[in-house]
């Protein structure tokens, strides 16, 4: 039971990081309110030691990759999103377009 919950927490954190690229510690606390601070701190430390994330304690930011460029505008936008979190629906749209997937009409 504990192991499964731990895997779910890890997966949710990594999903958020892959979606937003960079998050502050406070943003993670707001995105994942079910994680208590000590559990989140331990999770970040463990994932950092495994090399799965980069946690910069000086800037208080967490990224998936060490060379991720931290965009302050994106971080500000995430704070705005968090202000509206109860009303926000997450949508991901994957649209693949191939010119061969549609019938091409030729003009004479």
C-alpha cells in the first residue's frame, strides 16, 4: 500500500514537472496539496539523489534537467494558474497533422 502510494506521488510530481518544465517548491506544494511538507522534501531529495530531477535550493526551483532555462514569466503564470486552481480543467491537446492524412484537392 505504502509503496503504491509512493509511486503515485512520484509519478504525479514528474508529470507536473514535465508539463511545466520548472516549478518552485511552493508551487509544488500547491499543485500537490495531499503531500505534506516533510514527505515532499524527502521525495525531492530521493529523486535528486537518483538523478531524476534537479533541485536548486538557492533558487528554490525544481526541474527535470540541469540545463533547463528558468523562465520567470512562466513561473509567474503558474502562480496565476494556482490562484484559479479549483476552477481549472487540465487539457492536453495533441494534434498531429500530415498532409497525406487529408484528401488533397487539385485545381485544374
